[in-house]
C-alpha cells in the first residue's frame, strides 16, 4: 500500500473532525499509532515494570578446631528488569538483564585465632608477653564476582559483520568489546559518514559489508537495543579485605585494636567505567581505557588503624 492509499485508508468517519482527516499528508510515525485520531495520549501511573530473579545458592559453614571458622557461599543467578520502552509507538517495553546483575558470585569469609597466648599451642606464661603477643585474631573476606553487563548503544543496530568479544585482555591500555565501524542511515539512504574519502572510510574502508553498526534516527521513547547485554560484560571484580584484631584489658576498660586492609591484594577493579556507546566517537566506540579511570573507580589498597575503648 502506497503512502497516498495509506492516508485514504485512514480517512474514515472515526477520524472526522481531527487533523488526520483534514490533512493532505501525515507522518509515518502518526499513522503507526494504535489510535492515530487521538495523536498523543498520556497515561499517568502506568505500571509496566517487572523484575525477574532466579538463582541457585549454596552455603557452607564450618567451625574447625584450633580457632578457625570458615564461611563460604556460591550464587548462580539471572535477573531481568523490564522498565521504559524499546518502542513506545508500538507498545513494546524495554527488557534486558539487570544493570547490577552478577551471574556468578563466590564468597569466602574466615576468622583465625593465632595459636599464641596462655592456654594455646604456643603458651606464654609471662603476663606482659601474653598481653602484647597473645590473643590476636585474623579475619578475611574475599569475594569473586562476574562483571556487570555492558551497556549497549541506544541509536545504532548491530550488523552481521560485528562480533562481540568475550575474552578481553583487561591489562591492555585500550579494551575493545565490539567493532567500531559505523554506517549512517538517514531517510532510507545508507552511507559512510564523511563519504568515501572521510575519516571513517580511511579507517574502515569503503566496503559496507565489513561495517559493524548502523546508526539510525529514532522516534520519541524508542531505542535500537535493549539497555544491557548478557553477551558481553565488564571486568570481573575481586574484593579482598583483611583485618588483624586484638582486645586488651586495662583494669575496667576493654580496648580493641584493629588494623584493616581494604583491597588487601591490591587488585585492579573497574567499578563504574563502561564501554563507549557513542557511535560518533570513531575508534573509541566500544572501548574503555582502564589506565585512564579515576582512582575512585579503581581504588588501591587502603589500610586503616582503629582503637576503641569500652568501659
């Protein structure tokens, strides 16, 4: 059905008295509305959001001899969030994996009372030596988790040539997760931005079949992809905390000394940085630079000393 016959088909008595009935032309956007005679219809308090969570969880706790206590847990899960619109004109909600969803999480916590002090493996009979050396306790907390899902471009479709890269070298200066050669589609015409002699063609060539993405104009409340990807993820995280603690008795006052190291292994974690999702950023599209992230995003080892008195 051509554009003119499409307009005539909408000129029914149901549209009488509206701009759709009297206008000689209409946009495809308005004609695709479920009820074009009403044009914009606003609904307040529409609750279309959903959240699905499924998991397999295993917990193990063992209190061992000689002052050692061990707690471990493993979670294998998937969480899906439906919020916003993939295409509001077609009434299609946006649904993707949860932005903070971590498919696999392994935790191990433990405390160990050092076998030094009165009544222990290495007994100290001297009261002063026992007060200073005996009774120390070590506490550890280690967590290894999958990376968070990568955010996808909102205004570009993936082409067949593009391949997501699952095995990434996070030690590299530039980490690239997908191809960064982008075509442009405007008014139905596909072209290379800048033409066959521009920067994009110089970097990616002129063979459009070798390009990875197609940038397209979008309607209001429309996105080209779901928000998050379950195929590619950010860097896995390793959290390591270690503490050394001892309690002293000074007459009626109980004093607790604690030395705690956050990120004790000094592991490089990429906490909030994300891949570049702007198709206009050229070679930086689909990349992240771990070495250029701020310290707050990849905190180093931090040691804190504390002294607490109770009376």
